[in-house]
């Protein structure tokens, strides 16, 4: 089994910054793509950013230029640096990782979610 544990959420004022972290642990042979989604109250979950094992990134238009996704392959950890936060960024943020355990197919795992609230 693989576990993803997120940290770094909280309350921040508009224009502020937060850095989310998500560490994968357990039966890991290799981690492929990793990413972050978010879900605001009453809205569908949406993709925020993704990063390949080689470091190629992709962002939702709503966060381009403000958010940066990165990863540390040695630590099996993905990060989301969020700058210039807006009230509309308020949501529960979920990390995900496509993980291959030894001798098994690739499986996507999800973190438990971390709340980000942007409010004055």
C-alpha cells in the first residue's frame, strides 16, 4: 500500500502565499506523474497542476503565473507553491501520484486533502 500525506494548508489573507507538501510512503518502486487538484464548496474537483517524473509541468489557466509545482524524487514528495492567493483559491487541495509498486500495475493514489482558505 501507498500513503500520501499532505501538509501546509491554512488560512491566509488575499495576496499571501502558502506552500503545500505531499509525501508518498509505503510500497513504492517508482512514482510517475504527480499533481494537485482542488475542490471548492459546491463545485466540481478541478486540476490545478501536474508534474512528470522528468519535471515537465502543466497548470490550470486560473493559477498560471501564481502557482508553481515541483517535486523531490529522492524524497517522493511533491510541492505546490501558491503566491498571490485570491479568495477564489479557497478549496480543499488534494495531491495525487501515479505509483508502481514492485511487480504491479501503476495505480493512482490520493492524499486526504488539506484546506486552504483565502480570506481577510
